[in-house]
């Protein structure tokens, strides 16, 4: 049975969250003993009622900053609404380490999280989730739990972040307060990107399509409400400190004007309502970022430089020269966030009618927040992924290739969780250089059975990866001649192998292995005459050897048996 939307709940949650939704920013450190200074940056938090489905939608942007996420770890971002013992959890965000991610795509299961994050990758991701509405949410708080866990799910660290706790303020009025007009404000922040050196709005550049849609929808929802009169719309553009102050001042001014023209054209709002301003370099925003992050090695020194009376250009040059490592992180992570546009809509909500009575008190919270921008959230398209199960692996030993010994190996996994595999190998350098009076001819074939040594939980090892041990058997014949004398013979060998296969891509591994074993056969020594057309055998010896037999550095290509693609 479909539930009827509870508009009081919708109104309260919007009152509670939407005022600071667009501009909220938070850097949440994830300390461990590894010293990698991993942090999660959250911003553009948006929360809205979806009355068609009687649910609430949540969106925010995030990025993981600091060192490289270890390959056998995960970061979990868990947003939830809480009120007392009541909890409504939104779908979590899972950011996987390299091996955890490869385990999922190579096991044929749908990845539960995002691709692993490489070191210093500054790409922001967009989150979108919904939760069913309930009456207790009238007094709920939105919070985030940022967890760092290993592949087995063991907690390494956890950092809670309460985005906004309810702060009730009741409004009391008397019976003569029947009609009044109240000035309200809607503030927000947008990250519209511009191509390098350009001041014109490009709708298909970066994430502009969704940013512009969200910005225009918010302004449009106010302007089209019949109970609202807009007093003014103030648009303020900010630039990052990169480059000279004079140039940044010009760019910030022209980009603000360009974006304002775009908003006017897109919303058909009178240009007389708009006021524009600009900030050449957002040093205040930079200070907030530096003060709240754990990823910078010289945070206190950077704050002193930012707070100093130096010329803005001198500040940045000094930071770049004295702390080049921290400057590189600021350039990747902080500066993109400083190029933003803030807006404030001042409007009057008119013709507010109260019930008659001697003394009245509102039954809902009043936080002086906007209740008009209640449209749908921007749709977030998930990143495409492919999953598969390995059919076989084709390999070549790069050390043999360097020695001009063409070789190929084919490995087939089998058994539960692909914990076993069987490999066939063939090597066949068959060269003869008559002008050098030299021949190099070997034919070798063999089989090897391997056992992949799993860690404590499967998620820490992608299939056909990690540590392995095996036994092999091989036969070979050879003929090596130099300057008229040579040796040829037939041999066989058995032994044990140990190695390690390192994933370097979805379908690629780099494998290191060595073998020890017993070799037996014969060696026939000869002299070659008449351009090696006649061989005169001098003696024959039996071969018997125990020790190292193989050394491999192999490039591995994994062939999938089936794929699943999500778009």
C-alpha cells in the first residue's frame, strides 16, 4: 500500500538542512599507524524531500586525499539520519584498495564500491542515495561515519562527523499577527569550471552540466513561487591564488559576469535583481582547508604564511619554494575548491496567514531556512565497470625474451575460489648463425600444478594473484654450437616452484618466480665439420644436477570467460 507523503516531515527536514547544504565543507582525517595522512573531504551536501516516493534524497561530493590507499583496505562513508535509538542509514560509499577492487572484478561479482584511488588523485566523486521517510525524522540529525577497514572488514579507524544537529527555535505570535511579510535568505555555492584562460561558461566542460542545472533550479524554484517576491540575487565569484593577483582579479570579475549572464538567460529573471561581486583570491578558504586537513606536513608553518602581511603573490611563491611537497597537494586538492561561486537570494515570503487566538506557538522548528528548493536531486550516473571470471592466463617470461628465447605459458585456474591452477609452458629458441659459426637451439616443454596461498580473507587477493607454490615436470632437448664444437642432448627435470603474482591492471599481472629441482639426462660433445653438416661425437656423459632450475619475470595477460558490464 502506497503511503501518503507527510508534508510536515518534508518541511521540517528542509528547514533543518537546506540552508547550508551547498556550501558545507569538511575534511575528516583517518588516522592509523601507517602515516599516510588519508583524509576524506565532503562538500556540496544536499538533502531534499522526494514526495513522489515518500522518501528523502541525499547528495554530496567527496574525494579521498593524502597518501595512496593500501591495496588491501577500504574506506567506507556511511551517511545516516539519527534520533535517539532510531537510525535510517543511506547506502554507504565504499572506496576500495587496489587488490580489493581487482578481487571483485575478477570474481565475477558486482563491485560494491568505487575503483581504488591512486596516490594524489584529486578527482571528486558524486554520491546520491535515498531513504524512506518516517515520522521520527522530524527530530533527526544527519551524520557521517567515515571508517577505514581492512579487506576482512576489521575496523582500523573511525571518524564520526555530525553535519547538522537540530537546534529548535519556536516562533510565538499574538492574534493580531495575522498577515505579515518576512524577509528570508537562500545561500548556496556552485563549482562551475572554466577552461584554462577562458572566462565564458562552457556547459559541457567538467561537471558543469550538473552544477549549472542545480544552480539554475534553485534560483528558478524561488522565482516561480507565487508567494515570493525576490528582492535581490547576489552572485560572488572566487578565484584560487594561482597566478598573479592582478590577473586573478580580472579573471574572477569576468567569470562572475559571464556566469551571471548565463543565469539570467537560463531563468528569465530580470537582470535588475542581480548584484555581482568577486574575490580575486580566496585566501580565507585556503586557510580553512589547511587548518582542517591532516595531509600537509607543515600545516602550522603554512597557516603562519597565510596569516602574514606578505603580498599575496609573495605568499604563494614562498610556499612553493619552501614547501614544494605541500604546495603540490594544495594545487591538486585545495585550489580546485577555491574556484567557486557563492550566491544569496533575498526574498519576501508574503501573505503568511496565522490561526486566530490570544497566543500561538508554531508546532514546527523555524531555522530561518529556505523551504522552496524542493526539486529532485541531480541524477548521478554510476561509473561503468566490468566483471569477469578468469578463463586462462597467457604469459611470457621476459628474462627468456631478453635472451632471445621465445616462450609461452598458458595457465588455467580450477577448484573452489580458483585456489588451484595448472600451467603448460613451451620454450623454443631455434637459431643458427652460419656467418658466426654459432647455433642456439632448445626445445623445452613442461607442466606445473600450483596452489594459490590465500590470505585470511578472499577479498585481500584477486584471482590468479598473490603468493603461490607448485610442483613441475619438464623435458627438453638442446644443441648449442660455437666455433665448430658443441653439445647436444636430452634432459628431464622435476622440482618445486614458489612465486608471487602482482596485479598491475584489470587483465594484467607481473609474476616473479623461481624453481629448484633435479635435472637428469645426457650430454653429447661433438666437433662440427663441413659447415655443421657432419658431426663427429667425441664423448657422451650423463648429467645429474640438483639446485636452482628456473628464474622468471613474466608478463601475464588474463583472458576472461565472461563479462558483465554496468553502464
